[in-house]
């Protein structure tokens, strides 16, 4: 399906259903991410937004419906399959290895081997190349750190988030999903993450942003996907609706138009 701006959506879902016993987490929900946009996904607890994101990231398989990547149906069995197709996710718990240094975290599971027999036979890592590439990525995203040899456990919360975002930006070819990126951060560090997300968008990568932080959503999002009771009930923009109107739609106090 072509979106209203004439472009094929980067990622699309049609009629997704996911049940857990008697509980229906997704009840025929639709989803559409356009090229180059920041799309916020909001909803009350139990709205199904986490289940939707897990389906889009390959963490769960929907019972019904289909997911399309640039117009082509895909069936992710694992998050690794989604990652291989260029979808990177930054989860709320960050999934960083605190004891490892920044460079090791950026290349976790994708380590670079030394060239020649040292790499192919002895499986030796090319730590210098990984550190240089990590430094380049951190500098490009303007993440302030002393050295890529620094252990992640020595970093502030905002810097750790920066490492997780840099890893996603380094490997994403199609889109980045960010799950509550400011949940445990203060005002200053939240502002740093906001700038990071804008820089990812400036690279040409669309971003799916899941957040309860409505000022953050209204400052960043091009469009806002409102999820309620397992379905998408509205897609609005910060220009078309006020924050209080969007919250009212989300809670059911105001009918979606």
C-alpha cells in the first residue's frame, strides 16, 4: 500500500492479532512508518504498544496479520532476522554489557576479525579498527565520552543510552526503534537523547519512538500513532491536535476523528 505522500511505507503492519491465552494484546492493529519520519507510538498500559513493537522487531510472531518491509511481506522468527534486514531496536533496559568497553559494546555480536590468517584461523579480534570505528560513530552523533576503551559501567545514564543509540545507528540500514529512551533519565540527559534521535533522522533513518513523555513526543514526532485496547485508533500530528486532546483520545475520553 502506498501512503498518502506517494511513498511506500518503510515498515507496515496490517491487521496484527496476538493472543496470550484469554488475553488479546493486539486486536487487528495497523501500523505505518513513512520514510524519514519520527513516528511516536503512545498508549495507556495494556494498549498493546509493547506487543506491537515486539512483533515489528521480531521478538514475537503475530497470530494473524502481516508485516511488510518496504512493501515486501516479511516473517521474522527472531530479532536477529529483523536486524539482518536493517531494523535496530534500543530497548528500555539498554541491553549493554556494563563490564565491556564502549567499542566492544558497539560491536557486540558483530566483532571485527583481524585480516589474514590471524583473523580467519586464529580468530583474533581487530580491536584497533573497532575502537576507531566506535570513536567515529560517537563523534558523528556528538556523544561526549573520554575514550572508547572506557567501560560502560563508568558512564552516566545518558552516556549509556548514547552507546546503545550509537550501536543502533551504526548498524541500522532501514529504521531504528526506540523503546522509552528517556525513562530513567533526568532533564539534561533526556535533552541529549532528544538531540541523538534528531541526528539519526538527519542521517535519513526513520525512527519509531515509544514514549510516555508527552512533551518529548510533541517536540520530536512528525506523526503520533495512538494505540488503545489492542488497536490503532488514530494517527495525529503535533500540529493537528493539542497535547491534552491526544491524551484524551488515548484514554478514550475523546473520540478519534
